[in-house]
């Protein structure tokens, strides 16, 4: 039953992303549906800003890092983006890629990070669990697909904004 529900959530997420009229609305769909698909305790969207990553939004059982900045080469979100691949860390205590100061301030015991989009990602989706190694392979596959699919929504919204801004009187 869980697998069916995940696929249903995925289908709904894709439909809602297609209808999103703003980046904020798309991010909300991504955050809420990702958390449900992964049966996660938290999700965050992290955006690249130069050589740093900034946490721009979250949906979690406890505060994560919204507003905080981390050097791109010293955080898992930056690594997922620069390597253009998802990263799953079943136990943050045992993985050197997780900065110790970050791991100590949150409930996070395990995590997955997905670059948003195809090509050169400018953001990443972090999914977090309070237990070690809780993620199921089908959930990780769906989350990866959702993160990659979100790129088309963000591109559509950026193009629409550019067109609106280029109109006379805009």
C-alpha cells in the first residue's frame, strides 16, 4: 500500500508542478510532496549563490537551516550539484561529507540530496530522516525523478517571467 501511495503522490506532484504559477508555489509542491513520498521527517530546498549554498525553504519536524549559508565545497548539497548526482547518506555520524557542526544542530540521522534539474543544477532538494537508513530504494528513485522533473517547471516559470518583464510597460 505504501508503494501505491508513493506513486499516487508522485503523480499528484507532477500535475501540481505543471500548474504552478510561481516559483514559490512550485517549491511548496516540491517540499510537501517530497516529504510525503520519502516518508521523511524533513525536506529542504537549497539554492546555489556563487560559491555558497543557501537554504531557502524547508518543511520539517524541527528547524533545519533555512537562511544559513555553507561553502559549496563543504556541504552535501553542493557536492550533489557539482557531481550532478543524488547522494544518499544512511548514517550522517559515519560520513565525512557531512559537516560536524551541521549534524549536531538538527534531528537528522540520515539524508539524501538530489540536484534539481538537468545540466548545471542551481539548486538541490534535501530529504532528511530522524532514523538511520530508513529510505527505501523506490522512494529514492521517485524523489530523484521528482527533483529532475521540477527543472522543467522552474524553466517554464523563468521564461514566463522574462516574457512578462520584456513587454512594454512592464
